C-alpha cells in the first residue's frame, strides 16, 4: 500500500456511475466511513438506492449539468474532496482525469484502465494537479488471502509453488447484451472479471516471468502463469456449466478456490465489507496507487492479445471441458 497523509472526515464525495452494478457498495462505504455524498451522475435514472443512504444528494443525468454543479461548489463547504468512479471500464481513465482537474482525489473501481499506457497518461495528470487516484483492489484485504500471503512469506525464498486457481463466477445472458459483453468497452472477462485475481496472484507470488494462454473464449480463459514464486494453472469463467455439481446443488453461483501444497483456500465468501475496508485504508493514507495496478493491467492486456496455444503443455484440468458457443452466435 502507498502511504499518504491521512484524510480527515467528514469528506465530500461525488460519484460517477451511480446507477451501476457496483455503485451501492461504494455508496455504503462512503456512509460507513462517516462521509457525505454531495453529488452523483449517471445517464440512467435508476438510482433509488440513494434514498437508503443519501436522499439529499444532488443527482444529474447530464454530464454538463453535473460538471457545472460541482464547479460551482468550489470554495464552499460542499466543495468536492473525492470523486468515486463506477462507470463502464473504458470510461474510467476519462472520468479520473475529470476528477483530478476538478481538484479532487479519486476512488476508482477496477480496472483503473484497459491499457498500460493509460496509466502513464493518468500519472501526468496526477503530477499536474497534485491530486491522486486510488484503485479498489479488495482481494488484497481478504482475511483468508492475507493469511495465505503471510504463509508464503515464511517459505524458503527459492521455493516455487505449484498452484491451481479455479475462478467461476456465473453471469446470465444479460451480461453479453450489456457493455460488459463488448471487449472494446470492458476488456473482456480477463479484464472485467479477472483483473482482481490476476492482481491477487501477482501480489501473492511475485512478478510475471512468462504467461501462456491455452483457451480464450467469450465465457472463459485458461492459461499458465510463471511467477517469481509459483507456476499457476488457472481457469476463469462466467459460464455456470463449469460450476462443480456440489456447488450447484447448494444453489451457489460462484466457485473461487486456490489449491497448492495439498491445501485449498476458498474465497467465494468474505467479500462483504471489503469496499468499506478499502475506503478506510484510503482515508488512513494507505490506498493503492495507480502504479500498483500496472502489473495486472499489463498482464490482462498481454492475455487479450496472445494467441491461444490450445490444450498443450501444462494446463488447468477444467480447460478440457466442452466449449460453448456464444449465446448470440457471435464469433470472437
């Protein structure tokens, strides 16, 4: 974590993308850390969730009116201290630049951006404005994974772990019809869904030495990561057919497990409150800087542009499962 000067609450927040899927977690975190949501913007007006937390927030469906309002608040007790960005992935860097130039710091939902060179551009605006962007990397705050990192740190320095990661988080047909199903806007599932676990693996086991993609489809990606301290066979999928039968029978739609050294670390649960904890860490001066996002963003960029090699070499056992056609018949 990057250590900055702690912030003093209550702070004034503005939120871009307030009608989005992840926005309620941010609204709740702003409330639970003792801060105020002064303004919010989204093209959609399905924002009734604000009544449960901040019914007096000024809400806008037009960017220009939102900007005018925030600009007029400068120099007043309601001046914006932080902007939270929860918009579609391809807009994150643009909205971060807006916030910095407004004179605010930023909390940005994952991924910070789609391409590694976008980080360089954001860094220049940070320097120009003197304000900072902090990314949500909540798996680094998951208790089970913190304990695992401590265990790995106690291992011999030259030990290379053999790891299997299975990460299935089911999504319905709506996913493909939304911007998330458009790789140009979301970065595909490796960016939209996988960015957290790639960041987690690098955080746990060190830098990427080599990566191989075995399968890359609309609903799954399987590959091998050679990291400083681990060789990781992984599969990422949003297809519920890849869930183990025992998980389906329990009515669950996610299955996240890290297997190594004869142990299994499950992290399908334990996410409740991690956004609030992320905000607490940011406000205490321990937020994750934009440079800390670079290794994972570089990795998912490389995976998106890699040529899959098929079922050769050392691959995750679930990579052999039958492939599924795109539900809309699209070719990717």
